[in-house]
């Protein structure tokens, strides 16, 4: 059978888009382009440059498996190092020449067996296959706080940090209690004249040793793969990963006690003021929200020039933030560490599949995709880290590699000519969604008593609700009965 040449468009040049480019070349597919709306690669690591930015995944696990980095400076490396890693990897594998920067796609429509794409600048392209590698956390979420437009100081989202604004000697308010807010407060306590952390829901904070690796350690990692493997897979790390997953799926309630006890011990030992300690005590189950790993937040929030504000925000005024207790907190700078619209993915792109089905129509209730990869009526359109991917449990870089292994098998069907169009069936998606939602309702995200960005508009956790081993097994090989091969050479259903 003659191999069919494929023209592929990849959307996004972040971690997943770079991976797609490398794997396409590895498979001998050179007719592809990566469209990136910004002026350089990196995705979230390009967008986020706030003070104190670090990865909250162990550094040696936050690399492609085929491109380990022995030179991370610490266990949780700073953002600029991660950005440099992706830039360096992109260049090393020759992906730079396949990327078109400042090229944002406005729409994509499947017509006459191909995807027709319209760019925001008016240019057009067409492709046999589209790989959406747009990421999850890239549309900033701005809270609807009364009077936000009246603030006469400087206000910006944490992912749009204004580095032209001096911080020393300023009164800074940070709104948001996730990892971003914690990292910013930790970095600026002592630099700002005052840094106030506005906390609606105190978080569970896991202690972590982020002492920089020594030159000797990094040399060992470079010269001895066994030393690097040992550093990655310590007994403690492997036990914690297994325990973490069991808490999320509630398969082992005793494991939850370990995380709770460790975090509480951290709180009790680190915070001396009993009143402050109680205001920092979480009121929900551990891991109900994404767990925060921090070596220094509790120390930072006790700094003489730092303050925890737990009174609700009533409104923002010209001079600062008015809290529900009537107090006006005068500020020079307000930082919105309020996260992202995690339900956007490819949107606001207008994407239309077969039979007039639109992405907005398919996602009217919630974003959904069969195994986070494929959608019915969207042939030859595949996603890396799409809806319901395991965002909450595992390092996304590892997840993307497993997903690519799965997508590569779909591409093989197209290249071999066994089918010309392939996508999940509506029945397969409906069955997956039924099973996923039922499982999601048993996770700690659903029953743990908190609100988080893991929950969709209907309060259902949107992340992978099973364990890591099940995800790996699902990605090993497609169940071909779940895929429609419209126009297939041999049968309507592939396989």
C-alpha cells in the first residue's frame, strides 16, 4: 500500500507543540507548520514571568523523556530555566524553522476532506491533520470585583507582569491563594514596604527542600545516568506519587491522613502566632485543591512587612482594596494571581467539523473529548492535553508524551491509506463521558468540600478521575471500534 503524504498543522509552540514537532520529524513527516500566536516558544513559561516563579513538579520529571536535563539548579527550578530548556530543545531538534510566530489562527473548518484554516492576519492554510497543542492555562481569569477599573495605582494579572513597575518600597496586594500567589508573596516579602496576601480559602502547604543542587551533584547527573535515575525515583518520591493518586481517587483514606498530618505539622511548626496559624488552617480535605509545595511561604507571611488578609474583598477603590470589615487597605500595586479560564483550550478559535458541528455546539455543556484526544465530527483533529486530560494528577509533559504515542497510531492509519478521515464516534464519547463523570463524582475534588479550577461550570471535576496506570494503559493502543473512519478504504469503522 502506497504511503499517503500528510500535511499537518500544529497549533501552539509550547511544551506540547514542540513535542509534536519533534515527533513528527521522528516519524518522517516534514510537511508541517507550527502556528504560534506569540513571538517565541514556551507557552505558559513564556507568559508567566512573575517574581518567585518556580515549577511545582520535581525538575527532573519536568523534561521530555528523550531529552533529560541534568543541569537543573534545584528540585523545583525557577521559570526562566524552564523557558530556556524549551527554547534549547526546540533549537536542538531543528523545530525553529517549522514555527510561524505572531500567527494566530482565527478559524478552522473541515471541508472537502481537509482542514481549511484562516489566520487573524488574513492568511490561509490547509492541512490533512490538525494537532491542537494550545495548552490549558493561557487565558487569564480576571475576577469581577466591583470598582476594579477605579484603582489609580498599577493593577495587572500575574501572567501579564509589568516589569517596568518598581516594587521596592511599594504597598502591594496579591489576590489569589494558589501556587502563584504563594510564590509571589514568598518572593516579595521584605522587598515591598508591605505585601498583603488576600486569602479567601487557606491552602494545604506541603514543605519541600529546594536547596540548590551542588556542582558535584549536577556533574554526577551529567556523567552517570544511574545517578540521575536515582535522583528522579527515590523511594520517598515514588511512595508520595502513589499516595497522592490514591488520595485523589479516594482509594486509600489512610493516605489522606499522611498528607494532612504532614501539612499540619508544617503549619504548626512554622507559624508561631496562634491567631495567624488558625487563619492559615484549611477547612477542606487535603488535595481537594491542587496541593501547594513551598519551602518558605509560612516564613514570608510572618515577615514584619507582610500581612494575611482573610476578610472578603468588598470592592476596589481608587486608593486600594476595601474589605468586608470596612477597612480600606491602601495600595500602590494590585496583582491578580487569580488563575486562568481552564475551559477555553482552543477557544476563541471558531472550529467547525463535519455536518456543520461546531466546537461551541459540542462543548455547549462542558468541554469534552474522547480520552482527551479526539472528538466526533472533527476528523483528523487531535489534541494534546485536551479536555479531561489528567491536569491535576501528573506532570503534563509526561502526559503529553503518552498522548502523542496514541495520536501517532491514528496518524499511521491515515498515512497507510487505511482511512482518509478518522475520529472518535459519538457513541464512544458519550460512553466515556458517562464513565468519567461517574468516577469524577467519587474523587476528592468533588467530595472534598472546596471550590477549585478543577470543577467545570456544573461542579463536575474536569480532570482525569482515575489513576496514572489506567491512563498509561488507555494510551497504549486505541480501541479501534471507538473510531469512525469516514471514507475508509476498507470499512466505515477502522480496525
